[in-house]
């Protein structure tokens, strides 16, 4: 392979220019530059660094690394193809870039050894003969890449489905802790309401922000997280936000507008004290600000409090002239969620039905009467007939 031609092709990348700033391609270009300048030692060091970078990121070869980088880096062509658009000059540039990257993925240790041998002294002969190798070959074509964009989009949201929003940064969650719908039982009406609203969100139709409130351990958070595993939700993404990071939400929402995916901004266990500074921020975000909420974004929150804000007897019997206004102000936030769904403690019948369901799911072999008796004993000690208590009981048996 002509490394001089390959170097020129990589230097000419345009549609996928950001890839040149990655450690892997930086090392590859450093090798090609050093070889072109006849600096054998620098080229050898760059080659070894390239091998190390590939293994550090968990790849066996350049082709595998490039296939992921092309799919999961946001670029103008990936965005355009994901939206079904057309731009002939951009497509031509992207095709040319992919051809160059395919050439790169087909180069390996033997090509580099042939380039380095004339540039290094005899003392390097053992090093060159034992040069570490990576797998060669391109597991992709331009057509396959375009087909991927059209079906999944490009970038971070094509690679991951769940994220954390922390201090203004989006952190992907590769293996989110989301229950599968088969693990959920009870609260059918509540989950149906959440599902119907989420389907509207995914279809980019008018939908509500959702507040799930009620007793702890009843499955409020599990209901929201389980949406990711339901049929038809392939374009749904979940972004969990802690209360202390609410101030940065408007910027996040702006970045999500117009994307092919739909997003649930999920605030778990939401509650405010009287003088909490983030209270007004969330109230404005939900409704009342000048900026419109994108049609592919909805806010889902869970809380143990119906009105989200702690109330005291002094609010109702204090010395304020109009106590009703104080109370109304504190309930205003919850009222800005268009869909408010209560989750209360299960009845004994529902609780035992869940116990039987989980026992079958996790292969607990026990007489039903004994199982029920032990489940009720466990419930008394753990204060509540909830899905969380039921799962903890089954786990104790396992």
C-alpha cells in the first residue's frame, strides 16, 4: 500500500474532519507524517502508540474502530442522512472520506514494517520483526453507513439510549438499570396512562409533562424507566436529571430540539423546601417561560409528595393576610404537570399476586400458602405492600 497516497487522502478529509482529532487517527497521521519525513524513530513510536490506543479503547483493528467512529460521531452528513435529506456535494465528500478510511483500515503491520525498515538501523531489526499487529479490513461500506444513518441517526444518541445530566454535561449510561416490563405487575391503569403519553411523545404529537406521585417503592421510577424496553420505543431516549442540575435544563432542551429521537427528561424523587432556589426555575421550564418546549421533549418526575413542596401548619394558620395565596403558590408547580398520576400502596390481594408473579419469574419453589405467610410477615417488618418490598422479599428467598 502506498502510504504517501494514504497520507494525502487522510489530510484531505472534509465531511468527517472531526475524526482527525481523535487519539487513534492523530496517532495514524503522526506515523504517516514521520514516515514521509524519513524520521524512522518517530514513525515507530507513533505506530506503537496507535496500537496502544486501539487496544486501550477495546478494538482489535482499525476497521472496527472506524465503523463505530463513523456511526457515533455527529457530522453534517450523518445528520443529513438521518433526516432523509439530500446534498450532492456533501454526499460526494463523505463518500470520498469513507473510501480513504477504508484504505486506512486495510493497512497493517506488514505495510508499516516495509515503510520503517529503510529508515531505521540494524539494531531495530528485532523490534520490526516483532511489530505488534492489529486486524486489517473494513467491516463497512459507504452504502452500509448511509443505511445506518437513515435508520438510527448518528452520534451519541444513536449509540446510547440512557444518559445522566450532571453539571452541564451529558454522561452516557451503557447499561441502564431499567426494569423489563415483564417484571412489573399491578398499577395497570397508571402505567397505561404513562405509556399512552409516551407514545404521543415518540410520534411527536402534543403530549403532557408527567408527575407520578405517591408512596415510596410503588414503582413510579420503574414505570418511567421501563418505557425504553417497550415495542415502538426504539427512538426514545431517557435523560436523568438531579434536582440540583435543573438550572441547566433549558440549554439541554435547546440541544435536543429537532432531533429524530424523542427525549424524556426524568427527575426522580422530586421535592422542594420552602425557599429552594430551583423551584422557580422548574416552574418556568414547565410552563410560563417565553421559550417553547420542543415537541420531542417531555419532563417526567416522580415524588412522594402530591404537591412537591413541603407544607406546614403555619402555611394554613399563619399570620399572612391571605393564606390561600400561600397554599396556591405551593401547589402551582404540581399543577403545571398536565398528567398527574397517583401511586398508592397495593391491596393485600394485589401484593400477593405480585409475590406469586415474581416467585414464578425467579423460580422460587415453595408452597403457595407458606410463601404468602412469609410474604405478609416480611411486609409487616418492612412497612408497606409495595413492589419494592415484594422484590426484596423474593431476593431474600433466592
